[in-house]
């Protein structure tokens, strides 16, 4: 099993986000940096066995899925807020 350096692993996750999901480079970088700031990758830094190409793909999928879930939740909240606001005007 070939392991990557921590930096190379994060680069690979970022690259996979752009390749798999057709994200812009800036958006992929921002997503990985936000995850890093939230200490999502702490275990990867501590355990080299988690820094593989296969794991990078899993993490890219997980980050993108979590991002999509957040966006959908925000949209639902905005729609609900808008509907509540519309009901009060009557």
C-alpha cells in the first residue's frame, strides 16, 4: 500500500473533487481547506495508512456529499422561512 504525504493526500482529494464532480479549482480548494480547518483530516495526518489514493477518493466523495446535504438543508430552510413569511402577509 503506497501512502502519500499529508500535503499530497490533500492535493489528491482536491484534484478528485475537480475531476469527479467537475468543481472549479477554487471551490474544491475551499472545500478541502474548510474540512482541514474543522479538523476533518487530523486522523489522516496522524495515520499514514489513511493517506492512500483509495482513501482520497472516499474522502472526496464524503466531502462533496456533506456539502450537497448542507446546501439542500439551507435551501429547505429558506423555502420554509419564505412560506412562513408569505402566510403572515395575508
